[in-house]
């Protein structure tokens, strides 16, 4: 057996609510640390990390855990907003490229990404980070953007769409990409759409439905993601 396969898989979620059904379904669940749980799901040893909302919390918690523990690969799960009319609420997608969409400089009203400003980003060769080993999954592969302030006005939404041509938006996914790439751990990211990215209207959000579908998809994703182990020796 390949030694990397003896390590558990890490599942990362921003909030406990987004992975609550999985935590309930885990066999032999134990709390290892605050916000880190271990057990098995569909026969696969896993650990679930609650990374926190936003890029800063995710970067800290994920780096902290990866420096202390070893995993075969990491999977990010949760909910997201959709920019695309053809990606409906309730669909689970795999994010294969992402960027920090609001990391840059305000040049007298014109937004400049760090690359355009001539500053070294130290996380990718361009604006977007690309997952070198996405899971071979039937879920639609999409481009994401990660923001510190969710897009909730027509002006901001138009700016994001025109510049980055994204399909989904989150507050953590680029941070997950960044840490996994730097720590050289195979990874994949899945989100279920809970709302359209539109002028803010919580009445249109279907968060509970999205969480339910995301967690229902996880056992199949776990099965599919075992192929990520094949990439581990090349990344480490």
C-alpha cells in the first residue's frame, strides 16, 4: 500500500453548520481539538476542520493543522453564491480555479490587482490559482472568486463579473487553495449553490437546502477523491 493512503482525509468547512449533517453521520466521532473532529464516513477515515469564516481565519486554522498533522488529501466543502444563470440554486460544483478578487489597490477609483500594480503576490503566476489535480467528478467544474466582503450591489457585481468572469463566489476558497498549494497537499473544493449573487436579498437564499445537498454529496466525493492520493507523491 502507498504510505500516503494510511493518512486520513481532511474535510474543511468554514462553519460547523455547513458540515453538521456529516458530523452527525460520522462513525466513532471524536473531538481532537476545538473545531477538529475525527471519525469515519463511508468507511473512509476523515478529520473535519472548522476553518472559520473568511480568508484570514481559514489560512490560519488550515496552516496550523497541516503543520501538526498529516493527511492524504484535503477537501473543502460548503455553500456559495452563483453568478451564472445556468448554475441553479442547489447544484453542487467543483471549484478548480480561484483568486482573491478584492486584493489590490484603489488607484483613484480604478481597481488594480496586485499583479497589475507590479507587486509580487507569491501565490500564483497570474490572478488565478489553478488546482493541478482536481477530482475526476461528474460535478460541474467552475471558476470562483474569493472576497472579503460579499457582493451585494449591482455596481460591485458588475465589476466582479466584467473583470474576473467568475461562476461562483465564496469568502474562503482561494485561501484554501493557497494553503494547500504552499503545503503541497492534494486538494479539491466543492460548494453547493445557496443563492444567486445579486443585490442582497436573504429571502431568496436557500441555505438549509444547499447544506443538505452538499453533505449528501460528500460520500460520493470522498469515493471519487481517493484518486487524489495518486498525485501526492508528485506534490510532496
